[in-house]
């Protein structure tokens, strides 16, 4: 009997043993530890040869033509395009898995501006200094900040994005400069029977963007220079309080709690909203969408602030080089190529992607095609990046959940900020 | 089944009348129920199709009829210029789900036969292990699996997609088949063996035809589960082996932040309709032949 | 007339002509069983056992901590059961390494609520799916013109990929979406707890009832028609026939269907993730696992293991006390042998 049993489960036991062995050498801890990673950072700096470029979905066919151009000029250092999904979370998880597995085929990656610190702290990104140093000359300073962790540049700004205020110029002749001014204009909306203001207030990353803007605009700060939370401050209270008050008194309509970018755009295009905070992408669509009722009656302005333009959060992507890459010299040249003025201009004309080079915003030809550029420049010049911290995923959860509770009214602003600070503080004390 | 017996019961003309009325009532109740079910199942699907045919500039228009009709979204879904390779993904999904179903059924039939029919020790443990495979959060399996497959250079290969799929559908396959096999009239198999059939022949010729509806249902469930698998495919496939779920998830609007609802709905329509048609054809051609009369 | 009697008529040779010793018989059966079961076990071992063993090892390690000097992550070292304690007692590490109760807005503070939400969704959806699935199966089993239309229609919700389904319902339940337009309501479907849960439950029931219906239908089709005939001749009413014949005979299939639905529902992820992102009291255990994986792998491994244990306990109770037939009597046989 016993012999039979053991025979039957012999293969199972063998597999289980193999599994144990594999998991022992597969680096069960998951994140490539700092120790061996820093060793990699010195390797292959002169390596040249074919590389792979990883990026989320290439929405409007910008990358392929650029790669064709590069490949024609560099037949021995061809770049292969690995296209990820269009979803930011999925892009993040895909990068994490490949970095963990030390995949040598993920040479250059396009990373969302909020991921640099996390990837850098895990030792996955090649510091862009010394032999790998790349020029950031002419780039808008706020964009460079998103790529910098511990005073070292890890990712090079590639495209940018900032919040702008869409308003109905047929109802509001001059756009509001400050938050108070805008709230004052809400009576106009009431008279017309439409809603006043909306941003992105559903509980997701967009809420972090909007809350960070509200707090930063009032001079508050979420995380200090030392990486510790500083969000429970008087300024932050005013910032978050502005949103909560507006929600309570109806200036922000109740359905805005379900709004991501698209639902707000829908409402604005349907003529049901006086002011909308959104990204530049709305501009073209509101002009061309068949269902848009505001084609000729909307205008754009910088976000309203305390006494001048508000502090927008920054969107966009940066480019980083994997420490596991075998051909880092090629990767470095490729970074320079993708951020050159010609490439940046191509991003803008072909894909409506905002450049990171300040000069391009004044390029007459570009402005003609993308009339929102001057406003966007003001937005990005006054922008404050979302917290640059290796614990960003936990920090954004803390911001989203507590500010959403405050908006819903299940928590006071004071309580929300106290909880937010406590939650961020446990997140960063690992 | 109700019709034949109701008439069989009736002895007198009066009783016949009552019976007929009852049958009428029963069948109209059946039809009412059927219509309710069809409407419930198809209404959201209808909205999906309406959206699929709607001009992208009217994405959010809540008019419940076909308006601003266009084929553009389907063109988008198949547009390789925009990096959407739905056609290739359909073939991949067909292949991966097909192989998954075939292998899972084969293994499942083996295991279920043993579990339902044979006496051996450790049966409870086997059943427990098989069920246990359906208890771990799928999301937690992906990372270690990715590392494992990277170590053996399997990422992006078909086997890296097929083998996990098989393991995901096997528990259900084994359990369903076991529970159905247990209901089988096995004395027939014994009889066939005494008639000179080998064990395999007896199983194939006597038991399989009887089990056909169960096996077929299991096959549908396995196929659709494999067809809909996303998690593993999103991490382990590459451009060449991408499945439909991954292809659809990678759709993008023409602008950053723009949600490609209409194209997603078009793709959803495209991948659903052939699946249903396929199942129906199978059902007609194969099962009808095998189980003629079983439900009448 | 059901087909299953047909082949029986053929043979009537004397049974027991090949009498074998019981012991030898069991031995050959055991060897055959091992051969038949091995393929299944091998596949499951590669894909499930490896990750599970891996997760358990990881769960005993601390998450990587940040070295304040270099600003890089360093391995956290052995943790014992600290990760498990973190979740179950909702204890977090505060500033300076102190232990504090996890503040609102951390994932650690959500373990028990996520467990509650997961069970809530499971009980409600499986309950409705069973009832509706049974009803659909009974209708589908009837012979009437146009039955194939019904069968096709029932397949549709199940055949649409889950990610597309979730997007579809998200779109339907948007504030300016078709649901509010059609019913002239202005409900914040994804903006507050009750409606958000209702929306997810409706979507889940719509999507997975066909799964139930198909499995139950297969069970119904295995019931020989002549049993009903006999019962009718005996004068049994429709309800009696349902209770005395249909229900007991379809029970094995029904139990398997419910068991697997429960296991799936306890791991529910896509629908809430896409429709609400876990906001408004819709964070399930799987959503928590995914969010935690993005923060710390080892705590996430511990959470996965806890989830596994919870589901294991549920399945065990289900099998033992509610009698998921396939397991129940099979294990009974095995036990009989051991004694």
C-alpha cells in the first residue's frame, strides 16, 4: 500500500521539490535588491547594438515613424518597439515584472512621471549621469523634476501634460484668474440652469491629480524634501476645503464624484458645464466631436489659482534606461534622439503630445496647429509634480481614499488631512 | 416531454380538452419565460452593438436606437496601422482556447474516470488538490509564473499561454465530469466488457455517447473560460501570440486620456458573435447526433 | 425514451466469469488511477503549486525597506508571521518603527472590510445566479420551437470577455449613461456605496448566470426521461416531480456549479476594478491583493495566502456540510478503504 502511494505521488513530489528549488533561486523576494542592482549600473555602458523600446499604446502612430527614421540611420543599432496596453496600471505592472525578472530585452522604457522614484529606488533604472549623462537643456524645469530622485536624474522627460481650464466664453467673457473668482461666477451657471465646475473626482489617480492641484495651489505640500508627509497644514486645509465646500454648495455637481476625464468632457461638450478642469486632449475633441455643442463657444485658460495661475499637476512620460540593458551607449543616443527638437515637434504635430522643450511652445507653426500651447506653457511653468516618492502607489491611495471621504462628507477636511498624513507616514516608514 | 404524456394520459374527450388547454398554457408560459430570458440576456448586448456602430464623435450619446451608424469602429479594431491586430489575435485565441479545451478535456476525462470509477487511496486528497487550484487569487499566481517562464525562456510562446489556461480550466473540468460520470450506468460498461470490448473500447463506445451532453457542456465552459482569459495572456504573450482580450485591452483613443469605448464595443461584438455561432453549430452537428432523443 | 438503455439490451453474458482477487483488483485499479490522474496533477503542479509555494516563502519575508542614506530599497529579511499579523490585526509600522493601528487610507486598514465585501458579493450573486440559472435551465430543457434562439441568447453574456463586459456596464451605469436615461433616474451608480454594489451585482449576475444555467442544463439532460413518465403515471404533480426527481438527480451538477461559482466569486476582481476601482465599499480581497502587489510583494504574498486559506475554509465547509456530491461520496469510498 505504502509503496503504491509513493509511486503514485512520486512525480508530484519531484515537481514540488523542483518548485521549491526554483523558487529558491528565482529570487523569491521579488524586487531586485539594491545590492546587486548597483553592480549592474556600472556595466555595459559602452555596449552598442540592437535595443528594445517599451511604451504604452502608441495612440496616434507617433513612435513607429520615429523608429523607422532611427533604424534607417543606425542599421547596426536597430530599435524594436514593444507596445504595452493603453492602461497605465498595466504598463506599470508589466515593467515591474520584467525588471524583476532582469529582462535584458527591456532596454529603454517610457515611464509615467509618477514612477521614476519607485523604479530608481528599486535599482532598476540607470542613473543618467557621468558616462550616461544626457542634456536637459531647454526642458521645462517642472518636467525635469519628475525625472529626478535624490538629486540624480533617472529618467529623461519625453512628453508633458498639464491641466487647463475649459470655460464657456459665450457665458463668461473673461476667464477667472483665482478660485474665488471662479466660484463667484457660478451664479451665471445657475441662471443658465447648468452645472458650474468639474474636474476628475472619482476615486482613482485623477482624484490625486485634482487634490494635489488644490493643495499645491494654496501653497500646501503633500510630501516634504525629506520624504516625510507635510500634508496636514493650514494651506492644505484651505486647498482641500475649497473642493469640499464647492461640492457641498453644489458648485461642483454631485455627479462629479463619478467623473474621470471622459465623463467631464462629455458633460462639457453637451453644454452642461460652465468650467472644466481637464488635459489638453479635450481641446481638439470639443472642436470636432459631432455631439459637441460648444465647438465655437469654449475657451481655455490656465487653472485658477490663489492670486495667479494655479499649480497644475504634471502628466506625461519620461524615458529611462534599464540597468539590465546590454547596450546602454545605444540607449543613451536613442534617448537624445527621442527628445531632440525634431522628434518633440513630431510628437506634437502627429500625436498632440505636449513637448518638454520650452521653446517649442512659442513656435508659431506649432501654435497654429495646437492653439492651446501658450496656455499649456503657463500651466506647466507653474506646475508642481505629484509627490516624487518611491512609495507613490501607497501615497496616492492615502490621498484618494481620504479626500474622497471628505468630498462625500463622511469625514471633515481636518480629519481627512490627519488621516492622510498618518497613512502616508506609515507608507513611507518602511 | 410534457406534450407526449399529457395526451397519453387522456382517456376521454373531455379530459383531452382540459389537457390541451393545460398544454397550451404550459407552452405559452414557456414562451413568456423564454422571451424574458432572451431580453434580459440580449438587452445589454444590444446596447453594446449600438455603441459599436456609433460614430466616435457621438460616443456618449444615450439614444437607445441606432444613430450615427458607421463601420469605422470595426475598421479601427482591425487597423494594423493603429497597432490593433484583432485578426491575428482572433486566430491566436482560437488556437489557444482550442488546444486548451482539447487537452483539458482529455486529462479531465482521464482523471474523472479514475475518480468516479476506480477505487484507490488518496482520492480525497486528489480532489482537494484539484479544487485547491481554484482557490489561490489568480492575480497572485502571475508574478511567480512570469519569473518561472522567463527562466526557461518561455515568455511569449504558445505553451506559456496554453499550460496555465489548462490548469485554470482543469478543476472545473474534472469536477463536472466526475459528478456526471458518477451518474452513469456503469453496469453497461461491464456488460460491454464481458461482450469482449477492452476497457478503452467499452468506455469509448458505451459511456462517452451517454456522457456527451456533459462533456460538451464542459467543453463550452472550458473553451469560453480560456477565450476570456486575460491575466496570464496580458503578461506572458508578445505581439505575435497576443490573444483577443489582450488586443482589446490595448486599444487606445486617438488622443491620450480618450477612452476607445466604441472600438472596444466593436471588438467585443466581433469576438462574441462567432463564438456563439461556433457553439451552436457544434451543438447542432455533434451533440444532436450523439444524444438524439435524450431530452425529448 | 432515453438513449442510455439501448446498448444494454445487447449483452447478457454471465457475470463474474473473470473473477479476480479483490486485492489484485484494487492494485491494478490503483495503478490505472495513478496513470490517469498524473497528467492533471503535473499541469496543476507546474502552474499552481510553484506559485503557491513561492508565495508562502515570500510571505515570511519582510517587504523591502528604504535605506535612508542611499535612497534605494534593501531586502527586508525574515519576518516570521509579521506580514500575517499586519493584515489580520490591521497593524502598521509607524514613524520610527513603532507599531500603530493602520490609519484610514492604508491598505492594511481594509482587510476586514474587504473580507466582508467579498463575502457580501459572493452570497448575493451566487444566490441569485443559482435561482435564475435553475430557471433558465428548466426553460432551456423544454422542447419548443425556437429553443436554439434561447440557447444562443443565454450564451451571449458569458461569451463576452469580462474586460469588455465591465467596460460595457461601466458605460451603462455612467451618470449620463443609458441606465439613467432609460429609467429617467439620476442615480450616482458608481458614486456611493449602495448603488455601486448594486451595479456590480447586476453586472455579475448578468454575466455569470449562463454558466450556472449551462451546468444545470447538462445535469437535467442526464436525467432519463422515462423516470418522469413513470412518476406521471403514478400521478405526481409538477411540483412533486421537481422536488422528488429533478432536484435530487440534478444535485451533483448543481453543487459543482455552486461550488465553482463560490470559488470564483470569492476571487472577484475585474468587475469592481473596472467599474468602481474599489471605491465606495467595493474593494474585494483580490483588489486589495493587486493594490498591495504594487506596494510590497511580500505583504501581498501573505494576503494572497490568507485569501487562499479563507477560500479553503469556505470550500471545506461547503463540501463537508452542504455536500458537494463529487467530493462527498468519493471521499467516503476512500475512507472506507482505509479502515
